[in-house]
């Protein structure tokens, strides 16, 4: 294997191969097994390259991989934002691979197998803490179809899932890199493999803990993709609201106890009070709890708000979106308070769309012992699968179900283990509705909800220590 990578053309070919695998790994609908092996050719090539050449190889692989999302980035961020996002990710890949290359070439100690997963989990933690997009883009979301794997998030959050994926890649890359044999190979490969098996076993056992007798609640979801802004003719606006009224009544007749509508259905300066009264009447007529997202003018500026109405028409809660989309919602005032209310003996939290990208908000609802988070949302079609999965992973991390009612996206409901109990595509008038039998858990917070990113910050510290320790343990 070493002699192959002595040739530059072979190293470039390895980068190209990793790029192709990353194309299907980093997309908005990823192929989860590829995440485990995609970096391996690039890692092997870097072990035989200089620092400068490694940066070049990483740029090749990352650019190919990221082309799967160019159209999406341009749609939500424009050309400038796309260039910035791509450049940052290319730099990140260069840093991650070069970090691993330095440590692997410097020492043959068996612990070097942990260099790559440590730095990946550490970077995932830092991005989650400081990025305006928080966890969006985390490698953890590539594993949402691998249910036993993502259960580790209930202990560690996304950094633990990232650690597991990249640990496998590191084992494989070091096993194939024979120029610098690992000391104590039984430890070098046995310990990490035992960790992987323990993670999968933990996930499998956790999934069996859900009991068929778990209480369930019928929750309806409705979405009409058509947007109601100031320029929309009154006739069309009336038709859209009438369609919502009919869909809500239909879901109530099917037994829905709660109905959730999307984010920012209507954004108008006039008639907000009249709309609120009409929605209160809709909840009262159908004897349901009703959650509605709306753009609302207030003294503090425009708010992206969700109303919760009770079966008697009372306004039980108002929730203002806490994490606004950079650029797209720059003119809106930020909310600062979580909202949780009791419905039929269980606590329900409210979040709006991008709020669910933030692990800190997800943890706060876990600490409040909510059983379900109700989430009005508005996505971008292309990110429908990913947006629903990001929300679902907050539920896995913190121990609650998530109801994601989104325009231009998916109407979905997932349980506290990330299993989807309902999922259907939204549509324009007359809209789409679905009723989901949502499992209602105990609301007991998970270890991650209690202790936060303890694992991720340990990885940050160990990665720093490993990088600046100049001892050769061979």
C-alpha cells in the first residue's frame, strides 16, 4: 500500500475518490455507510504527503464533495455566502487531515488511532457552540438512518456520533498504513473496535426499551406551501385560510388532540388581532389545541411567533423564535424565552424551525422534562429530509418526540429514539395534512440533557494536548 502512495498521481487519485464518496456523504440526503469510509483514501494519501500537498489534496476532495450542496448554498446564502461557506469547509478539512497526519507520522503509539476522531469531535463541539448555524452541517446527521448509532447522542450529543464515525475511518486508515506500524496492535485496533461494538450495542438495547404500551397522542399536521405576504390578493389569502380551516376540522374529526400549522403562514401588518380571534375560534369549534406560526408586528419589531390556543379558544402561550436565520430574518426581533405547557398531563415545548439546529435550546427543553416539542417550520424543499432529521436528533439527545410541521418541506413526527411515525411532503393549495400517533414518553431528561457537551469539550482538550505534545511514544 505504501509503494502505491509514493507516487503523486496515486495520491491525487485517492483525493478524487474521497471527493466522490464525500459527494454522497455531505449531501442533504446522505448515504450513511459512506461516511464511515469516505475519508480513508484521503487520510492514506496525506500520510505520504507534505503539509502543503495535503492541503491541496483536501481542497480537491472537499470541493468535489461540497458540489452536492452548491445549489442549496446559493439559494439560501447567495454567491458571496456560498463562497464563504465552501472556503470555511475546505479549510476545515485541511486542518482535520493535516492534524491527523502530523500525529500519525510523529508517533507509532497505539493511541494515535484516536487523533482523527478526537479532532473531529472537538471541531464539531466548537462549531456547535460558536457558529450562527450551530449544529447544521454536523457529520452526525449523516447517520440518521442508522438508528443504533445515533442513540449515543443521548449521552454525548452530536460529538459522540461524529467520534464513532471517524474512529472507524481512523482504524481502517492506520491498518492500511504500514510504513509506520502501530505499537501494541492489539490495543491499537482492539480497543477502538470494542468501543464501536459497545456503542452499537448500547443503541440496540436503548431501542428495545420503547414499549408498545407507551401512551400515544393523535397529533395533526397541516401545511400549505403558498405564502401570505402583503402583496397577496385578498381572494387568495381567504382561500388559503379557508383550506387551513377545513384541514384542521378534518383532522379534529379524525381524533387529533393537537394540530400544528407551519411557521410564518401570514406576514401582514394589519388585522393581526382579527386573525388571532379567528384562530381562537377555530380551536374552540374543533375542541383542539392549535399551534400556528405567524409573522407579527410588535412594539419591539417584527416577531416570528407561534401561538398556542386551547380547546376553549384561550391563547395559552406565545413563543418567539429565538434563533433567527442570518440574512433572511435580519429585520426580525429575537425571542429569548422557552415556552412549555401541560396538555393532558404531559409537558409540551414549542420551537420554530432553526431553533432546532441549536443543541443548547434542545437541552433546555430536555431539562424542563417536556415529552414532545411542537415545531412550526418553513424549509427550502431541498433540505426537507435534513431539516426533519436535525429536529429528530434533538429528540434523541434529550428524550422527547418532535412534531415538525413545515411548509415547502416535510410534515413529520419522530419519537424520542429518532424513529419516524409519520412523514409526508407538503404541497400548495389545497395543502397536505397528516395525523400521527405520537408516542409520549416520560419526559425524563437524558444524560446529555443534564450534562451537555461534556464529551465534546473533553475531546477539545485532549486534541489540544495531543497536538502540542512533542513526545514520541514509540
